[in-house]
């Protein structure tokens, strides 16, 4: 078993500027964690994120701490085909960042809200597009040696029934679910029932 911490755990210190991502690596090592997960890196461009990822990996290697995962926000339901393709492409570029970090897992969100129009009026109507888009990211990630997953997070795709339906609809060996037991409470679901 490995004990790891997320850079999200240091979010208040990151926001205030008291800590950088490099400081998170040092703090994780100081606190005797085996690994660290990073949430969205701060660069505005792919080049900036790539440079930061490479430097963070070098620092983690120097301090003897593993980077176990990279987590990014995503909204894979888009009404226009162009916006949908752009979001899939953006996530594939985040897979490339995970490779530079040396992170074997990319965790991404699926969607955040109903749109109130078209197929965005219901989770069931959104599910085919969500599954196909998620599968495409998983396929690309598999070609780069990175596994993908989604957490029960974001209210719309958070309860156990919807997460299981999403997993079954994606139906790709390189895609899995990350279960946050506490997140089920946010959608009024018993964690004991949800996890089972």
C-alpha cells in the first residue's frame, strides 16, 4: 500500500501563494507520503504545462516521491460537434502532460450540468455522447500508457447508478472509476449502499 496526497489538499496555500506545486512535492516528501497527485497544472498553454510537468517530475524524482495521478476538469457534453472535438483534443493533450509527469493515471470529470436544450436536458440523453467522448480519450491514453478514470463528482455524474451506467457505456479496458465515498453524500446517497 502507498500513501499519497493530492495537491488539492494544499489548495488554500497554493491560492495564497504560500506554496507552489514544487513546494507541494517538498511538503509531501517532508510529511513522508509515498506519492502525490496533481490537479490541473497552472500553465495557460500546452508548452507551459509541459514544461511545468517535466520540471515537477524531475523534482519528484530528486526527492524520491512518485507522481501517482494527474487530475483535470472536463465537460465532455457539448451541443456543437466543434466544441466537443475541441474538448476531446484538450483532454488528449492533458494525457500528454500526464506522460511528462510520469503519472500512470489521468482522472477527469465527465460533465457538470444539464444544458436545458437538446440532448442536454437529461443525463440519459447525454450518456451516449459522454460515453463515446470518454472512450476516445481512454483509447488515446492507452496508446500513451496512461489509464483514465472518472470520480463520482460534479452532481450530474455523481450517484452510483449513473456512474455505473457511464462505466458500462464507455466499456473500455483502459477506463475505470475512482470512488470517493464522501461524494455520494452530496447527492443524498448512502455511501454504504453506493459503494456496494
